[in-house]
């Protein structure tokens, strides 16, 4: 308690410095809380879809995605010992239309008397499914979509738009209720009719008796199943959902780590300044009997106080920011995520991070304070400050750089995930900061020489002051260094990757129009079937030069979860793959002969090359395919397999259409567009042109770049706080010295120039190596992506980016020096001479 009181006294004595430390903790904690809550919300939304479908089932019998199996299996499975209930389902993605609103959802065709054994829901309005055209809709979703009991809705099916009546509203705690997670219930016979699956099923859910052996029941069920049907435990989350959310979560985690790293250096620098100013106080305490541990506890007590306060404030800010981040994530995934739900976990992590960061940041200053002898403490300048930082400071930096370099090399070689390259870059930057004292003297001399024509005397005084406090200068410069190197590194890597994506879609997405009911759901991989009768109506549109259908199927390829793209490949003129120096007509012929084209990411993970065999598993059916080509691909994360439709139907029975890909006579584009739009309106479908797709991709990538620059600006703002704090402390320490110089004819303008010279010098000391380090980080990140995306990303230097970041960082640093410079220029001379 005594150490808390002493810490509080120091905070009240210097509120500005305490506010800086508190702000650093708040930023770090807020980032942790916001990212953790938003990530949990996204994952829970994906999980809710699966939980709502799985219910109490222990096993699921399912065919390959996009195929069905005979319902004659149902009575046979009913008879197996240990099976308490078997629930048949038709499960499809679809779109409903109501009052000019278009909403995507999951349709579940159920047998109500059996479904009650698996799913818990209560009808809160209306009645059960009694008629063939009755549907039940979740009550919360109905409120969101504006659907009321007794309303008539239209729904897309393979038979076109069909009319249904909202017979009831249900409530279910385990069912997703908004956006793409909404679940609509309808009679199974109606679903079989609408989706053209007579006497067929997509799924059978099994609820087992309490004493049943799950593995034994699974073996017994498997004996009854045909080759293309399998029995598995219900999935908690689809692999597609994992792949979709992984890159976003990695980016958010990167921003979180960056905030914490900057906060750590700002806290360390702030407490180091505090220790330097309080050295006489610590010396007196040591002289009258205080132990080293007691002195260290005083510093830790203040850090703990600020850590607790920063955790509380940061948690509140984080919750507020999480709400906005949740909306942004929903926009990215093209859905409405459930409202933010608070749990204990984010705040436990926040407490560990906030308090831990404060204590770790105070470790070096506490060590310096505890090692002060009374004699050294009474001197005006500490020998340690003159001689430089300790050897362990340099050794720690060298160790971090070597560790990071090793991790990056392993990541680039494909032995470690690419995440290690990104995280290792932060570790390397921290190590470089700790090595800065080795180059501080020659670099400061170089900067002073550059400034000498304009600030001859001032640059010399500024350099002298910076070298007098090497550790403090290192940490302050380090904050600016991390901000600019991380900003330039990430920005360069992202811009290079964005350009690579643009080069890809110009080769791989060359159709003029795309017709679809909806985009594939991020959480389940399901897409809505297009009406079968649409095919001949589109083929008759005048001006169409080529016409292909597309079906997406979730598969296992060589043990990896992938997406099978089933296409006609009927266009004799073009083959839409990003391939270098390949014989496209020969590849098309090999596709029609039963070979496949795979994405570069899948090829890299499985270490495959052209001519190798790739085993594809759909349900329990397995077939090896010879690889005709490997294409650079960004669809489905590059985990893609392309197969000709006839081959897929013959081997796996895959039918149905998710989208049409259309190329038209460019002299008749508007005529074709109008005709297609008329047919899409008739069936409630979406028509997208190539320019629409291009605009969507560009907007998404522009949002990524904008978000990145926001993070860079945040880093610069935090760095500005650090510079302002250091310069303010410098002015306080130089009060007597500046007073003497003013009496000896130094003007106020020269005093200001001296302080600004220190700021410029620290800025240039950080910016020049920061630019070099940033470009190095970008190059290493690009190299590390080879093991992930299967092809190299061309590294390019972007002069405008470098000049803009450097100018922005220098401007912010100089702006941060304005208040300290004014304070120094307006010193009261008599009071300054009395200052000790």
C-alpha cells in the first residue's frame, strides 16, 4: 500500500508524464480488447450456423456437398442399436424476397416429428408446419427483416421463385438469428420438391442413446452407406470459415502487437525519464537505509497503479471500438454479425496485457533506480548516462535480431507458417532499437553535419544533450523508428500484394457477366442453387459468345480442405487461369480428358508439381486426378481444384449450378446486359458485370490500404507523445543551463531552434534507418509469402510512399517539439538560475 501511495504522489506531481504513460497503456489494452471481442463475435457467428444445424446430434450422415442420397437409408439407420433418433434434412442456401427486400439464409427441410428430437425451438407465434407451403422463421430474424406472421414470401429454388406462407415464428437459443446465419424451416417434402431432390436427403442427424458407444454406432452406420456417403461427427466450424477469418484475424493481431510494442517503449522511456529526474530522491533514500528492492518497488508501484488505471480505461475504450469493428467485420464478410457479447476472457487478457506491459516497461528503469549508489545519485550527471547503455542492453538486441532472422528464414523456406515472418519482423525491429546505441554517436554526428548550415550552434548543443542521455534517446528514437519501419514495411508489402491480386484477376476473371443468386457463404461454403429452367433462357440471349456454368463443392484434396470448381470449360478461345508460358489449348483438352488444374497454394502445401496425382475425396468417394497445370489463384485462398463438369458428374454425381459465366459480343454489351437483367429480375437473381467485380475487389483492397494507413498514423501519434515527453524532460533538466545561455545573449529564437534541433535530430536518427528497415521487412514478408500463396510477390520500392511517410513522421515529430520549445523560450531567468 505504501508503494501505491508513493506512486500516486509522483503521478500527481507530474500529471503530464503520467498521462502519456496512461495513454500508451490505454491504446494497447483497447487494441487487445477490441480485437479479442470482435474475433469472438465473428467466430461465434460462424459457430452458430453449425450449432443451429447440428443440435443434439452426435453423428451426421452426409453425401458429397452438392449431391444427395436416397432416403431409403433412414429406416435402416433407425434399426441400428444405440440410435435414439434419426433426423432427415434437406439443407440449402437460398434467398427470400419480401417487401422489396432481399435476404440470404439457410433453408432446412425438416420432418417436424423427428426434428424435435434434435433441435430445441419454441413456436412463439402462429402454429407448426401444417401445409406444404408453410415455413417457420426465427422470431429475431423476422423483426430484422420486417417479416410478420401470415406474410407471403418468395424464395429462390431450382424450380425458380416459389411462394410460401409464414405460418409461425420460432425462438431458439442455439440458432443463428441474423444475416447469413438466419435459418428458415419448411416441410421436407416441399424442400425436396423445390430443390429437385425427390425422395433424396442431404443429411441425416443421429441422436444416440445415453449409453451408446459413438465409435461403434459409427461403424455400424458406415456398413449401410453407399460409396459416396459418409458418417462423421458434426463440424463445429467449417474449414472455409477458418480460412476466411484467418487472414483478417492475423492482420488485426498484427495491429494489436504493434500497439503493444510501441506502448512498451513509451512506458520504458517515460519511467526512465522519471528515474533520471528522481535520482537525488533515490540517492537520499539509499543513504538513509532504503534497500535496492524498496527503491525498485517504488518504481513498480507507480507502474502498477498506471497499469491498473490504463487497463480499466482501455477496456472501456476497447468495448466501444469493438462495436465499430464488429460492423466493419460484418461488412467484410457480407453479413450482419450478432451484437457484441461481453465475456470475462477479453478483460482477463486486458488485465494481463495492461498490467504486464506497464511492469515490463518499468523493468529497466527500476533496475537503474535500484542500482544507484548514494554518491552517483548526488552528481549532476550519472556516469552511466555518459558512458552509454549496459552490455546486456546491446546483447539483448543482438539476440532478438538473430532470433527474428532465424524465424524469418524458416518461414521463407516453408518450415514455419507465414505468420512467423510478420511477428518476427516486430521482434527484429525491437532488437534493432536495442542496438541503436552502437550507432548513436556516428549517426548523430552525421545529422548534426547536415543541420549545421542552418543550425550551427543549436545542432551542436542538441547533439550534446542527446548523447548525454543515450538510453533515453535510444528509446524515444526507437518509438519513431518502429512507427516508420513498421508502417513502410507493411504498406510496401500490402501494395505489392494488392498489385499481384490485380494482375491475377485481370487474367482469371475475364468474363463480361456473372449470374448468381448469392455469393458462397463464408461460414458454410454453401451457395444457392439456380433454377434449372434458367439455362435455356440465358442461352437464347442474342449476343452471347460463350456460356459456362459453375458449381462449388467442398472437398478434401490430398488431406487438405479445398474447393472444387466445376466448370464446362467450353470457351475455345480462352482459358481463365493465371498461368505463365503454358499451352492453354492442351490444358483444356487434358481437363476434358479427366485431369485437373490446381491452385498454387494447394500445390505448395502438398509439394505437388504438374504431372503428379492428386487424390480428391468427396464424401467417402476418392478418385486420383493427374495435375494438368498449377495456376496462381486467390479464390478460396488458393486451395482450389478445377475440374470439367462432365467428369465431375460422371465420377461424383455432382449436379446443380451456382453461377453462370458469360462472355458477350462487346459491340452488343448493353443489349446483352438488358436481356440478362430481365431474366435475373424474373427469378430474383444477381447480375454482375466484370466492372462490378473489379470495383468490388478494388474497394475491398482500398479499404485494407486505408486501414493500414490508419494504423501507421496511430503509430506516429504515439511516437509524437514520446518525443514531446522527452523534450519536455530535456527542457526541465536544462532549465539552469538555458537560463545561463539566455543571460549570455542567447535569444529566444535560438532556444527554440535548439529544442527543434533535438526533435529533428531524433526524427532523422529514426527515419533514415527506419526506411531501410521497413523496406527490408517488406522484402522478407514478400519472400515469406512464397510458401503460402505458391508464387513470389514482386518486391518494389515506392518512392511516393517512402517520401510521404518520412515527411509525415518528421512533421509530427517537429510538431511535438512546439510546446517544449515554447516553454524553453519563455523561461523566467531569475527562477531558472535558482533551479537545481
